[in-house]
């Protein structure tokens, strides 16, 4: 403990008074410092003594005023002040002493036992105060170290206190949060309309722009009565994203399994029909019948290719396989053709050669499904979507070979602002109809395939539309007979 913490500052203009007080305190084991006027008191108090004994009637500045200045200075405000007076003995002066912040008031002449008892009481009080301030600081420190936003509410559901996490989550200062009613706060900052009956037990998840928050409330009980509540707000955006990504992957996997079992079921009758056709072909028929049988075989061939491909896709989904992009895209287009027809959207496909890349067919199907769906959603009624697939080098690094897919639509196009945000998770201009995850997921898939996506878009009247261009690395082609 520094000496200052055990030192008592005695300020009196009469030397005799100082001497007596000094003597009493020294005898009781305290260190003593002395001052003889207000100016000196204000100077010496800066050394932070444990306590100040201050005479009311000083020659330069009145003791009350000295006390007020000590209390006004943040550095000295916690030092207890004991005012001592001989001349002003009315109860009014006692009141005045307390008014300026003095902790105690004694009359001259000082009775040694009373002085010592008072000094001890004041020092104990100071010690207790400093301990509780420390506890409060430790508590606030802990409170602030938590990443969650936490607020304590009073019994009328107003914020009593909140932590730094809360100020960060809401982008507000402590002053802008504290004392506000929680329902107003949540309604204005997070658009959560809470009814009075939901207090103090509300719990739910909300979305604000591109962030997700979970809000939990707990009552603070005083007996049976809720004396207040604790509100905890957590940013759960990361968790939501992980969940959504998992759900999408699971959906794709489930679709793959379904396609696989259908292909499996089709395979047996298919083989039977193929054999029957073969038998038919070996008989003698007129020309027309022979042609019809030939056409039927070609179509049947196509079907069996599709089922084989589907089975192959599914079997090897745990590692990359050679994926024929035209075939994969054809599958997706077939899936959406009822919707394209309904909106009178024409699909133009331009496949050059047989571009193929190593990849995960289930995931790539999801990408093209997202892109085609977005294109379709951007076209109000009657329009065109052109899909081009060709072998190509990477525009950024022409030494890398691969395939390029462009999907061009005659839809509404997008503003610069929209274009800047489309790959952000949860960004959507479709309000409740969109999840805002399609392009974010697609970007993730394409990155895993070491490819890239670029986009161009126009909103100029007469030539609105959007073009997504995708590069996927690979040797870029498969032999025609393997397709
Ligand atoms: P969602 O389709 O659920 O909104 P996406 O991530 O698929 O989410 O797309 C994000 C946003 O990008 C869409 O809301 C839309 O504003 C814009 N967008 C995507 N594709 C197109 C397109 N072909 N034409 C116009 N806008 C598009
Ligand atoms: Mg979409």
C-alpha cells in the first residue's frame, strides 16, 4: 500500500488545531500531511490521501468550496472529506456540508475517540466502495468480453444496462440503448413486433438485411414476480449459412438418390424392350415398319444413355468424375420445361463439340438449376434464354483449358447496386419469394471446382438482360463416342 493510501490530510489555518488532530491520528497509527489554507488543500489532495479533514473557515477559500472542488474532480472525488467547524454550528451548516458532498461533519474541539471512530468508519466505507467499484468493473469487463449482445431490463422492460456486444450488434451507443423500452428498441432496430404478452419470455430468430439474429429473453425473478429480464441477442448468420448450405447439399443428394432409384427401376424394362426391338428388327417387314422400328431404337438408346448416366453420376458422387456439360444441362432444362412453356420462354442451346470437365454432377446440376431458374424469374413473360457451351481457355489464364458455359437471358437485367451484391448470402430482390442463397451457393460450388463466374447485365430499354459466364477447368472435351 503506498503511503498516500494511509495518509490523512489535515487542513486548518490554526496551527494548534492541526497539532491536536495530528497528534490524535499519529497516536492511532496514521500518517499525516498538513495544509493551512484552501489553495494548499487543493494542491495536496492531488497526492490522493486516504481522507481529508477540512476546516470550514479557511482564510482564502471556504471549506465548503474546497470540498465541492475536491468532489468535482474525478481524480479526487472518491476521497472522503470530513468537515470540521467551530464557528458554524447550526444544523444548516451541517446540511450545507453534506450538500457539497462531505462524508461527515464534526465540531471543534475534536474529541479524540469520536475523531478516531469517525475516521475509521469513513475509511471502512471508502474501502467497501472501492471494492464494490472494482467488482462492478470486473463484472462490466466480463459482460463486455462476451460476443453476445446482453441487456438487463427493469420491471417496466426498460434497458438498465447493456454490454459492448449489444452496442456493436445494434450499431448504437450505450446512451442510445439504455433507458429505452425493449419493445420499442426491438421494433425499431430489428423490426421485431413484440406483443406485451410475449414479455419477458420471448424467443425467436430474426433477419435484418443480410444478418440473422437470435433473441432470447429470461425473466429475473423476485419471489414469484418478474422483477426484470435479461435479453440476449446473438448473431447467428454463420450458423444459418452453414445450415442452409447443408440443407441444399442434402436436397441435391436426396434428388440424386431419387434419380438413381428411378433409373434403376427403368433399367430392367428398358433392357427387355431393347431385346424385343432387336428381335423385331431381325424379322422381315415393309419399309415403313422398318423405319418405325429404327426410330424407336434410336429413342430407346437415348433413354438408356440417360439412365446409365444417372446411375454413373450417383455411383461416383464422392469423387469428381468426367461430366458432360451438354447432357447435364439438358437434364436441368427438361426439369424446367413446363415452367418455360408456361411463361412462353424459348430455350436456345448451342453446344460446340462435347465439352466435359471433371466435377461433381450433383453440385453442377444445382448451379445450372440456380442460373436457369434466376434467368426464368427475370423474364416476365415471353423471352429467350440462350445457353452456350464450348471448349475454352480461362480468360484470366489462357494456359488453363476447360469449358465455358454462358447463360444469356432477355430478362429485366439488374442495377449496378444489385450486381454488386448478388453473390452475398441472403441478398435477394425477390422479397419472400427468394432465399438469396442461389448464387452464393453456386459461387461456392464453382470455386470448389476451381472455376469462376462473371456476370454482365443491362437495364437499357430495348436491350435488357443478363449474361452469366462460367468457366470450369478440365481438358475440356470428351470423345464423341463416350458421350
Ligand atoms: P434469389 O433468386 O433467391 O433471389 P439468388 O442468389 O439466386 O437468390 O439471386 C440473387 C439476386 O440476384 C436475385 O434476387 C436477383 O435480384 C439477382 N439476379 C440473379 N440472376 C438474375 C438474372 N438472371 N437477371 C436479373 N437479376 C438476377
Ligand atoms: Mg435464385
